[in-house]
């Protein structure tokens, strides 16, 4: 994707009357919907701005709320640094919540970033039909805005359940607070947006690299239908993606993920967040968020490849748990592509060896400045969606080939699952290892009804054997660990102060 223009001022656009009236004076020096949205290029810039919050979401928040808030990853406890309470609360299922709201900063920030996407999409959709330009280009821009709004609401409804459903720009303070819409209402709007987007958007082969496509829209629809257990609908849209000829599995699992400068938006990529190393503000710092600490420059350099590595202190995140490490079958090529180990001389643990997420550890030039993209949807997930939709309709023999395409790429033999129950469990297992560390695990546990049982047992293992989960000898989990295993996050307390509805 071309460099995304950050136009935060779009959120401050105000609507003015379109009637010609000499008493209506629009300041020529201030950007507003009346002065900015005049031509196609303005809407292109606005759509670019709607993508921007995705970088902060996946770089700083989603791995906390979707992966560390599961049994796949934990934090690297560093008692020399002290608690990092906000993120530990998420990993420990101890997020303080009262009357349906929480003060957790990471929950607040992700909530606000999703609504930034929604606000920018709403502004585009409210203005675009008022300006004349090429119809195909207009539809493509509308489709992108609709799908980005759908994706933001999909995150929100999965994290929080009921949320305010804003579909038009907020022009006055009184309109900023809306009642909470039901889960069904939010999903209905997501389906409406994504369905319309699928007809407006270009296929991947004709779309500018990095932008969402008709395949992205149908994959998001498959995701929604799977969550809602609308198996026939999920089968149809997933099959459309599979038979489109636009996508395929990369040869070698490790090649499904971009490097710092190459392999971006490859044939397996259906929707990925774009990053660019450098000083333009488009970079990430993904792997630095995922490493154990304290780490010396000499220990860091082989992982990052930078010429100026700096020591890492504090407390690290997203440590692959013994549970996910044990989940890989013998001979699964994805294990070594996804997880590596590093020895930290400064660790207080007797065993100074720590696992870390290798699949996103791409060498780069500048310390703390990465350019590898982040996958939202990959083609392998669509194959697993299709297999699951078929299985739940008791079409087990039809589901097997799609599951086995994923297994074959991983160097594994075809699944021996025959019954519906066996195939269902095989797909759950395959999703866990195929999509490990891609922020899918918590959502999968929720939608399959396994979250409470899985996390309760997981928490008991951590409390019984903290050293196995990267605590130094003698250190133990906090007393509040695993005391709030809830299916939803509380809504942000700072936002609750601004609305009478929650």
C-alpha cells in the first residue's frame, strides 16, 4: 500500500449545509466536510486515514486482548522491574470490573481506536455520494470504508457485547452518547456493511496492494457467520473465496508472513495491516513487544539483526506457554517456524532459556523500528472456516480435504477424523496451531463455548507451577490472578463518564 496519510483532523470535521446561501460563510483556512470533500483524491486520503488506527491496534493492543488473554501466551515475569499491572490483569484474568465497566487502559485504548475507524468511515460514507466522480472508483472507496467499519464493530462486539452503534458522523456533543445496541443489532449491521462491501470492492488481482478486497469482505462474513453458527451461510462465502482463484497457500508456512521489506500481501494474504520501517511514522515495533527481559544487546542482535541493538528492560509480553508448545504434533513444521528460544544471562530464573514468538521476528535495520505487516486474515483460515462450516452440517467427508490442505503444508499426514465430533475437535486443534499468536485464540474459545473450562484449568496450572510459566524461583502469581474469568471485557470507565447509557 502507498504510504498511508494520517489525517486525524478528519475526526473533527463538522457538517455544514449544502444549500447555497450567501449568509453561510465557510472559513477557507479551516478543514471541514464543506471544504475538504470536493474531489476523488480527498476521499482517497480519507479512506487512507481510516486504515491508520489498525496499526496501533495490532502493534500495541490486540495481542493483549486476544492472545495473552488466553492459554496461548503469558507474560515474562521480571521481578526486578515490578508489576506492569494493566497488562498483567489481562493475562491473569483479573481485570478490575464493576457495574460493567473497567479502568484498564488497554481496553480503553482499543475501544477508542475502533471508534476512530468507525468515525472516519462514517464521515466518508456521509459525504461521498454528494460528489461526482468515477462510479467504479467511488464504489471501491465506499466498499473500503464499509468493510473497515464492519471490522471495527466485529472487534467491539466480540470484546464487549453490547456497544453504541454509530452509523453517522457526530456533529454535536449531544449526539455523542448513544444507547447500547444489542449484540444481534451490531452483527446485523456488520453483515449489512460487509455484504455491500463485497459487491463494491475489487478482487485482489485488481485492487491496490494492501487495501481490502471483495475476498476480505467475504472472509469477514465467513467469520461472522461462524460466530453466529450460520453454517450454510458461512460455507457459501468461504467457498466463494476458495473458488475465486485469487488466493493460495504459500509454499512453506514461514513464507505466509512478510519480512521487513518483502513478501507483503502475498498470495495467502487476504487482509493484513501495513507497516513500513523508517522515519515516516508508518513503522511498528512488533517483535520488541514480544521478547523476554532483561535482554542484553548481544542477546537481542541475532533476533533483530540491527546494528545498534539496545538493552531491553521491563517485563515482556506474549510468551508462548508450555500449553501451546505442547499443542504441536510431532513433525509439525509450524512449531520451529513459530517459536524459538533465547538464553538470557541476566534472568533470575535458574533455567535462563525462554521461548519467544519467532514468526514475527523479522530482521530489520533500525532498533525498535519494524516494517513487517500483520495478518488479519490468511487463506489458511478460510480453508479452516470452510471445513468447520461443512463439519457442522455433518458433511465430514467434504470438510476433510480443506483441513488436510492446511495439514499437508505443515508437513503432517491427513487427519484420521471420521465422525463429526472428531472432525470438529481436529479443526479446533488445527486453528490453534495454524493461527497461533495471530490474536484468534480468545475469540475461538468464546465462540466454541470452551473459555471458562479451558482458562480455569490453565489458571490452576500456572498457580500450581509458576516456574513453568516463566516466574523466577520463589515468585508466585498475584492473589487476584484468575479471579475474573469473564466472557466479555467491561466497557471503558473513561467512556462511561461521558454517557448515561453505561
